[in-house]
């Protein structure tokens, strides 16, 4: 700490003040004035640059270049992921996964089955879309089986939330990987490794606790979908085809990550796997495959396929803009020199990079309520640390930030109110179930990541 104090300058203090003011401004604009996060991030970036002393022309250039590079690296991937999710939902493939797994599960295994269903559906779908799709199914399962709402619902919510925070191609992990120049394949591999025990603990196991804490939860009858008989004309893709389609991008990206480790540099196998395992190519191939295995299998015409794919883009425009503005905020932080000061502070205080990334994301998550804003902002703040890390630890830092972004969802998070209304809970019941579950996910994930960081 003496060394840190000796090297500290007034300019360093100015940069820290600028960062705190910018984050506070973003928080106030989102939380109090209900300004869209895209606009809040733009204004926060401007405040940061001006207070930090960046010339106006350099500030504009920094923000613009950050937006451009983020859209180029992440925006297309988010769009392709949305197309896969839309095809999965509209074709009936998601329902096929649910029906197949739930029908083969016994009464005691039902919570575990719901966690598996949510994880599979959550791979290609964004959290909000998966939530709206899955909750009516959860409520129908509750009605049919008579099991407690929390016992069935919490595992499903945990499966969706963990995938959203830790596993590409979800926007948060992709944006953090782009900001930290981390290998998406390695992020995916470690993300799945961390996700499995995290879902188990925060899902079926915590679900038993939540069912005791909130025993009187009753789903609103108006939200429970009515059971209906499918007509002979209704076609759905098979379970096997749906499962293979959903898992294809995961398999391709993992194959690339393994090839980078095991295959000889310059070999034909490595070149092929590096190409088809690139996130852009893997997701593009999956979209093309899904048009046949999901869309055509469900009887979609060419016009229906085109409209389905096109309709997937509208709902994600806001997400892409938030991520892009987060990239501009990140670049402004970097060009102002804030990241170097944060690195100096972390080094002087002997805070491990993974813990620092998690703590920064937790703070922004609690303040703004948005996991995506927390992820992109925290990634920008700690990005200089990634330059000193090897690819494995850069990937782990991405996951630590993602874990922090899930910490304790409360009243400033849209997901909090979605869960409250769908499950017919009071605010207190939602905190005891959903908010605590999110906290369990965050804490369990970082508790797994810290030993992994020491091991590798």
C-alpha cells in the first residue's frame, strides 16, 4: 500500500471520481428517471470523458469506436441467437423438449427435469423470451401434478438464469468476452462446467427450501394455459432433431476450443475446426440447419420461414443497443486511463482479478437492476486486467463478471416483477424465492470460479 500511495497522482484521483460520477449518473437515470439504459450509458460515457479531461473530439471517437467494435463482434451473434430461439419457439420444438422430458420424469424427479428443460431451452434463447415461454409451461405442470409452485418453478428459473449469465451466445457473456478479448470457446467450456453444479444447487436443491419458505404460492388461474388436444394437422419437429439443433453451436464451439489446445498449429483439422467453431460460423450454420430441422419439419412455408426469422430481430434491438452503448462506455473508460488506475488499485490491495470483476458487477447490478448493464460496464472497468491474463484466466474473468451480474435481483429489475406477477407472489415472497435464488447462483458460481482460477 505504501508503494501504491507513492505512485498515486492527482490525475488518478480525478479518474476515479469521474468513474464514480459516471456510474452514479447511469444508476440515477435508469432507476429514478426510468431512462432507457442505452441513453443512460451514452450520457454516462459523456460525463466520464469530460470529467476525466478527455478532449471532446477524442471522447466522441472513443465512444463511437467502442460502439462499432462491439456491434461488429457481438451484435451479429445476438441476432443469430435470436433467430434460433424464434425458430425453436414457433416451430413447437421447445414444447417438444418439455413434453418429452417431463413425460418421462417421475414425481420426485420433476424438479430436476424442469431444470434440464430450462437449461436446454435457455441455450439459444434470451432470458426474457425463455421466461415468457417457460413460465406458462411451469404453471401447467403445477396444475397437472399438484406439486408446489416453488418446487417446480425455482429449478426452471435457475436453469434459465444461469445460462443467461454464464453461457454464450447470451448477450452478457458475449459482450464481456469481446471486451476482455477472451476466447468464446473457452468461456463456453468453463461456463458449462460452472453452470452444472450451480443449477443443481440453486435449482432443485434450493427449490425445496423455497417451497418451505413460500408454501402458499398459488399461480393465478388466468395465467395457467388450458390443456388442449392437438389436431392431426399440427406438426412438431422430433425431439432428437430439436435437441441436435439446439446443441450444435455448443458442440462446434467446444470442438474449436479443444482443437486450439490439442491439435497441432497449422494442421488441417485445426483449420477446419477453427472455422466452423468460430461463434459467427457456428451460429450461422445452426440457423440454416434450424430452418430445416425445426421450420420445415413443422410445415413452415418459405414465406413463414422468412417472416419468423425476420420477426426475431425486432425484440432484440434494445438489447443490441444497450450492449453497443456498453461497449462505448468501456472504450471511454479505457482511453481515459481508468482501467489502468483500477488495475493499480487492485494490485496494491492484492484483490484477485476474478473477485474484483465479481464485486464490480455485483455493485452495478444492485444499483441498476440490469444484468446486461452490469456485465458490460464491469467488463469495461476491469478490461486492462485481462491484458495481463492468459486465455484461461481471461475466460474465467468473463464468468466471474457474469456471476456478479446475477446477484440479488430486486425491485429495480424487470425480471423481479415478471416472476412476481406470473407466480402470483407478494414482494416479500418474491424476495425470499427469486431474489435469494439469484444470490445463490452468484455466490455458488464465484465460489467455484475462485478455486478454478487458482488451479489453472
